[in-house]
């Protein structure tokens, strides 16, 4: 059975477990393609910290600061990582040469980019190219390390360098993937592919830090495996164990791509939604597995799955949203108020996650990170009263939740926890029941719902 499998950065940093629990676990040592992320923390150093936004090499370059010192620090860090894996069979001298080669080549390109930027012909394309070059280093390194260790163990392994560091051909991402796998007999080997893929369209232009899942998805779309697998450091669980406790959750087991999209809509990505679509359209099943529990089958995501029993599959949400309420007494009977509001959101490039209406008001919820004061100004010029406030959203998700009393049961659980519901929403498909609540009550709400309906 051919599989295409992605290994995340946190899992990659537990390399012995990756080898024992993923590569060797079921003794299938051919017919597998592994798409690897950079080791945990490396891309943060190269670009910026994903959570804290602390600047990495890229931001120093973009701001005209000393980026070479930061790049040298990355070199040192990668060599330290190499040393950590010597006991697994990695040739340290050779691995360090590879690191120096990648960094040296990148520095040539980055110096050219700095020269262009200094000329005064500021071009967003130059900065984007620099970002792509830096990102590729992390996956180039991790793929080399894993492939080298497996080769030292005597396995037949092909290293697939989709980063294209030594290939100047102007290929699209899909063309590069097809070209890389064209001459490989997948039934006779294991392939280790970089999670970064170079292409004329620029994989980070649209997907930025989600690029490794897009590479994984494109490879699966082209190779058409029996199954695509993502190995994470945790299960796709019925709730966040960090909020409700590990003993109060379990793996979801089965769900469909619609629920995966609902999860992504509140920031809990099983897979990047734009990476999921090609898999869904091609009819490729996606399995989410826990690297540290190899015996567990994980959660299988398919296109048509619907639970045979009525159940809530996932309780989730986010405390990073903003409610915008637009009120105007002239809305009543006035055709086009909603269209006018949506046009303003479109003009500012802002999407929403929740919307509800009454006779004279429309309430819209967006990600707080997308907020623009200019949008509020435009709305205030067109409508009588516009207000906004931080909120949290908690959701019940499931492929078959259409049961009498579920909404009442959930609302009662929130009321018993002394949580006021600001608003609620349920689309006809009833795969997502949403509650807006005060931000500071987010954790309490998740716990209450998990106890009542989880």
C-alpha cells in the first residue's frame, strides 16, 4: 500500500521515536513517502517566532538590520542538532558540511537581495523570495538528517529535495514534484521529501507557514496513495486536553472533511483547509496519528463519513475573536444593508467566522488579528451605531448531531456554569453549533460543554 505521510516539526525533534514508532513500527519499509517539517524551532529562527512574533533572520533582513549574525546563529544551532543525532548514526562531519553548504548558498542569494533593496527599487517580490530561501533551509536540513540516518541503518532511501537549492529550472510546484518522483520505483524504496517545495508561483505567497502541509497535499494529489497520514505529537481529540484534562478526552476516531474545515475555521487545524481540498476532491483518505502512540489507529478523515450514532465529535473554539455589531433603524425593510456591509469587509480583505441578524442590526465576528480601525470608520460613516468587543467562541462539531435537545442541553450546561450566551448560531446542516461568550469564560465553557455533551 502506497502512503504519503507528513511528520510535523515537534515530532521530528523526537527523531528516535519517529524512527521507532513510524518508520519501523509496522515493518513496511517500502512504498512510503515521508514529507518532513523542519526540526522544532528552526523555522522560528529563520523567519519569526510563530507565537511571539520575535524576529528571525528574515525580519532582520527586511528591516535593514544585521541578518548575517542571526544566520550564523542558525548555522551553529543546526550543527548542535546534528550532534544530538550522532548516536542514531548520523555522520556529523558530513552533516555539518551540508549545513554550511546550504547556508553559504542562501547567503549568496540574500546578499543579492540586500543589494537590490538598497538600490531603492523596493519590491515585495524580493522580500518574498528571501523568505522562501530562508524557509527552505529548515526542511532541507531535517530531510537530509533523517534520510542519512536511515541510509546508515541499511534502508533503501531516496532523498527528494523539493527545495530546489541546486536546480534553477523555472518549474511550478506540481511540475517539480512530478519531475522528482518520475524515475523512482516507489515499491522499492522509502522517500524522504522536504516539506518546502520551490515553485515559480512561490508556495509562501499564499500559504506562508502552512507550506509543508500544502507540499504534502500536492504530493498525495499527484501520487494518489491509498492513504495520506499526518503524524502529530497529539491525537485529534474530542476536546483540548490542555483545557479539560487528558483523562477527559479521547481520539475522535472518524470524521469527514467538512468537520476538518469547521475545525480550521476556529484555528484548530487538523490540516490546512487549502491542503485538505485536493485530498478531498481526489477521494484520498486522511489519517491523523499520534507519533507517540503508534499502536493507535488515530482518526480517519474521509469525504463521505457520517457517524452512525448521533454524537458530538469535537468540542472546540477560540478566545481570539472580535464581535462587531452594526445597528441602524433604517435597516428594516431596506434591501441591500447586508450587501453594503459585506462590501466594506471585502474592501478591507477581512473574512468572518460568524454572522447573525435582527431587524435593525447585523452582528459579525472576525479574528481579532484581522481587525482594522479603518473598517470601523467606514462602517460608522454608513450606519448609525457601530460597536465592537473581544469575545470567545465555543463550538460543538459533528457529522451527525441532529438530535432533539442538544442545543438546550448545551445552553443549560453553560447557564449552570454561570456563562451568559451573547449569541448562538446553527446552520441547516447542523454540523457546527456555535456559542459566543465573554472571552474570560472560554476555558470554563469548554470544560462545561465537555462534561455535559462530550
